[in-house]
């Protein structure tokens, strides 16, 4: 049964005429003659061939550009920075960016010239003037200034007192006696070291007899 089905399918396929050119070619649009259709198709083939050629040329140019960048030591990061900078420049000179900047400038002018903004600015200036001219503000400023002066004077007095105390202590009898004792101890230590060194290098004592020569006559 399966063989019979395949035979019928094959017979049906052989009854359909196959024309390669007709199958590849679609029906011509209305208003075009066959000659015009052929001319347009030839133009399409020519343009596609030129596109392929341009792609090959572009790929070769990109490879050459990459080699030049490598010789100059430029990294892909440098290229990315350059592209970003160029893109930002293109954005700044674009019509949309220029129009947006102009709109923002107009809005800023309208806000700063509005009655509400002028009234708020005037009110803040009045508050600032009243605050700086108030008695509490002036007293606070005077108090801070006096405190700073007193602190500086106190620090200066402390330094003078410490210097004077150190000078008095160095000139006192107790300090001088202490210096004398330190000098005496130092001289004794140095003298004892010198004596011990001389003892190590001195010859045999007088009480010791030199060794006798027991060699036979």
C-alpha cells in the first residue's frame, strides 16, 4: 500500500511542468513591460555587485587602519574614547541638542524674571540683612572674636612660662649639682675602662721569675 502511494505521488509530480526561469521570476508589476522589468533586474544585480565590492574595500581599509593604530601604540580603549568624544560632539551640534539648550535657556530666563522668583530672592536678601544687623548676631561675632584672642594669649603665656621654668631649672643649684654628679660618674667609668685595658696589655709582674733554660751544656 505504501508503494502504491509513492507511485501516485511521483505521477502527480511528473504532470507539473517545471520551468526554472519562470519559477525564479515573479510576476511583473502592473504598468511595467518585460523590457523594463529586465532592465530593473539588471540594475539591481549591478548595485548588489557594487555593494559587495565596497564591503570588501571597507574590510581592507579597516584592517589597514588597525595595523596603523597598532604601530602607533593605540589601544582599543583609545579608539573607544575617540568614538565617544566624536559622538558627544555630534550630539552637541545636532539640531535636537541645540533646540533643547535654547528651550532650557528660555525657561531659565522666564523663571528668573518671574514675579515669584524675584519676590523670593528679595525676601531672602531681607532676611539675611536683618540677621547680620541683629544684636544677637553681632554679640555672637564679638564673643567668638574675644574667645579667639583669649585663646591665643593663653597659649602664648603658657609657652613663655614653660620656657622660663626650664631656664630657671637649668640655673638652679640642684640641677648644676646633678650635672656635676653625672660628669663625675662618667669620668670614673671612663677611667676604670682605661685601667682595665692597660692591665690586659701589661707584661708579667716583677715577682714572677722568668722560665729557666734547662737545656744541657
